[in-house]
C-alpha cells in the first residue's frame, strides 16, 4: 500500500517518518527533530507525498562487470557526466578494477565509484586480490559483495562473503550486499529461506547496517532478460524488510545511528532509527529503461542494481530518474 503521510506534508526527498518514534514520542518533539533533519540535509525541499516504505534515499548502482575498454569506458563516463540525474538519488557505478582509477578521475562527483569485489582482510601475499585499503586509496566508496556471479561462478560461500563485508564496513567502505535465489530454489518454494540465510550471514558479522545497501537479485533474472514482476520483487523486498525488523534491529540498533547536529547552538540530537526502515533494499535482475518505472513504484523497492543496462549512459540515467515515479503530485 502506498504510504501517504498526513504527519508531515512537506517531506524532503523520499523520507517517511519512523512509526516506532511516532508512537513513542510527543508529536511536537518529533516535528522539531524532523525540522532539524531537513535542515541538515543537502537535498532540496521538494515532493509532498511519498510511496516508499523505507526512509532511505533512492539508490541506483551500475555494475559494469567484466566489460569495457579504455575507449568504451571513456565514452560511458562522458555520457554519464552529461546526463541529467534527479537529485534525490544516490548513484554509484562499479567499473572493472583496472578502470576504477580512470573512472574515478574523470567521472562527475555526482556519481560515486564502487568496486565489484574486495579481499577479506588487510592486503599482503594474496595474488590477484585487491584490498579494501587499496580501494579507499584510489577514492572508491563502495564495494559489491555476494553477487550471484561470485557465489555461483567463482564459488564464494556465505561465510567468506560475510567476512569480506565485515572487513570492508569496519574500514569505512559502503557495502552493496547481494542476495537472491536460483530458479530451482524459487520453484522449490525456498526463495525466502535462501534470502534469509544469506541475510543472516551478513547480519551475524557486520558491525552495523549504517553503510549497507541490500540488493535482492534473483539469480534467474540476472543477465537473462527475465525481469521479476513488480509483485514478485515487492513480495521479497517486504519479506527482507520484515526479516530485518525481527532479526537485526534489536541486536544492532544501538550501533546503527544517524547523528544529526550542528544546526542547534547547544544541542545535537542523536536519533536511533529502525534498521529495517533506513536500510535501502534495491532490486537487480534485467532492469532496463522500459521496466524500471513499474518496479520503482513498488513501495519497498528503494532503487536498483543494474548490470547490462548500466553500460549505456542514457538508459542508466533513465533508470536513475525512475525515482520520479515514487513521487505523487502534491
Ligand atoms: C547484476 O549483475 O547485478 C545485474 C542485475 O545484471 P543485469 O541487470 O544485466 O541482469
């Protein structure tokens, strides 16, 4: 059900108030806090009514995988630099390692750069690996971990992926944590079991959920052109958010904080939000310029992880701008 807020008619971007706080606090106090949150945000005041279950900013990542040459990547960067991107979206691209530095040096600051993998610990005698420290050294802000191609082609298991995530997060990289079921697992009715098990292996080791974006990517939809229907995706996204609510919030809420301060002379507010509400859950699997709008309209879809279509600048921009379909005219 689309959320239409009566609580705060002038939302900034895609925020929705946290029900737990709403129930627990007097409204005037919350309104005061919310006014501070908006002041401290870099986003411009805009849309009035929101169709989004989470409180996080829309997030779109482009996974370039093992594609591209110096020339094609120069062209892609140039297309992205000239694209008009809606402001209320976090945009990230993940080039192959060898082009990370080139992309980071030439891409607009509007778009952040991600790696497609990272080593489980500090660098050293690990031939062929790239450390988190090296990624940070060249200005990389994110890493994709647990992608189905790493799980099912390279053979990485839950525990190994969890270790990588914990290390990257502890060192300050954001993690795009991928989960998703195989076709046979879906057909056997195991979609939730598989996703929850993969989520648990992240939850067991991560220090907090502050810097994690969950990408639900059904394996049967990745690179196949067979996109999940909006309902299929929404069904899993709701379940993932629910799982977070039940299994994570209690454990790590005390470490998962959003701290707002600076706009008041003497007081800074520390606001604890439910992990489930603020963690972005994005969908990946054959998203393109034609199907993104219907998917984005789903209340629990907080953005996308895009493979093939992220190699075309204008189409990727269209996907980023599908955030517009989240907004309902005032
Ligand atoms: C991906 O690799 O994460 C992905 C979603 O690929 P595609 O969009 O090509 O299905």
